[in-house]
């Protein structure tokens, strides 16, 4: 039986050939569709196509796709999968993407997309370990077109290229970083959230409003906005203010806002001292039963801390507990 994760990556995964490792690295269909629509053209090259999930999305929106993969087993699975899906506008090429023999086979290329290989065991992503070499790729494929898009590890901080950095989230979690070069570049930094497809781009002289005390509502900020450094743009768009940075970046405002880049929204019930007795009485007052910690704690101590808050609670409400210095902000999720 096919896994739920596989079906998240492709709705027809049960009909397609893939391994567990293939599914780990495969592009989710919703992301593949988004990129295929943005990169729609006559002829596109998909470097590092793997088992083909991104390739198949390109094939739906482009007249012709060149799909290149160095791993012979993966490209054979991709070919079989294309047959199952009835896609006939894909030319599969087995070989090194930087090989002159491979590049010579490409004709009338409009756009080049690359999903490079990363080391599975690598804890901290580094550009030097990405294959094929990005500098060589840009140099060699730049002779065919300046319209190049490259998927990049979103954890990498230093990106020494003139390109658009598009951070994409899916269901409130950071999913992809795509670099767009040449005429594909529309701005310096952008954030996109799926499934809504809402986009936020860097603006000129945007001022971030910051406050030290919470207003009536709190909002978790989408990680794509945080990574793209677009907090000022989001603040100006929504009128909400930055309350807290860090592992959880939180905005606050006087009214409940419907905003795609706010992952969750909470209404504040009480703000009290973080002193244990005071906090416990406040939790009892709001009829709390379950307490979710929304501030940074050692993962190994999370359950212990949570139990210490819940052991004398008899209510039924699920409370989300934030911490601002020595203050506890008791909230309930409303969206």
C-alpha cells in the first residue's frame, strides 16, 4: 500500500514506480504545478529530473521538456512513469548535466530548471557540496538561455548570485527556495505560500512597526516571509506589528486578520506574570485543560514543562502559551 507521504507528492503515486528515497526528494505536486505555471514556455530543460514528478508538471504546461538525470535507475523509472501518465512530450536523456554530449542534444531552449543533488547526510547545507556545480551550470547553460531557475537549500544563508530568491511555504511550513536568473528575475526577494499562491515581494522604504506589548490578537508569521526578510512588507500590508522574533516570529494586532502569511491566529485571554503560582491560577481561571507551549524550550524538557502546567487543570480548553520576557501570554487559537 502506497504511503500518505507518497500521495502528497503525487496523487497517482500508487500507479508510479518509486522508492522511499525517491519520495523523500520528490517535489510535491502542488509545488511542481506552481513552478511549472511560473516557468511555462515552449521548451524547458529539467536538470536532475529524478523520477520525474517536477518533469510531469512541466510537461502539462510546456510544449516540450528535456529531462536529464545522471542516475540510470531513476531515469528508467521516470520513463515508465511518463508512460503511465500518458505524457509524450518529454525527451529523456541519461547523463551528466554538464557533459558537452548532453548539452549538444538540447535544441531551441527557452528555460532551464535544475533541482541539484544534495548530500542526504549533510547537517548544514553548503553550496560547495551541491551537484552539479552551480557556477559551471550557469556558465554552460547560460550559452543557451539566460532564463535559468535553480532549486536551492533554503537553509543556505550566503547566495552570491544576482537572482531572485523565492522562498515557498506549503501548509505553513518552509518547503522550497528557488533562484531565478536573467529575465526570470522579477525582484530581489519574494515569498509564496501554498495552497493559496499568495505572493509577497520586497518593496522600497518599507518600515517595520514593532511593539513591546501585545494587542488583542497574535499571529504566527509564515516562515517563507521570515526567510525572505519581508517582515516590513507584511507589517505594512496588514497593519500588524512585530512583537517577537526568533524561533517563532509573532505579529500582533487589535483585530482578527485574514491573511495567508499568518499561519495561525490567537486571541489573548490573559497576560500575567510567568511566576508559577500566578500562571497556574490564570490557567485555571480560563478553564484550561491542555497547554501548548509556544515559546522556545529544550525539546527534551517540553513534556515535563507541559505536565507541570497541566497537572492541576480541570478545564477543557486548549491553551497556547506564549512568553514575553517575564510575562505569560495565555491565548486560544481562533484560526
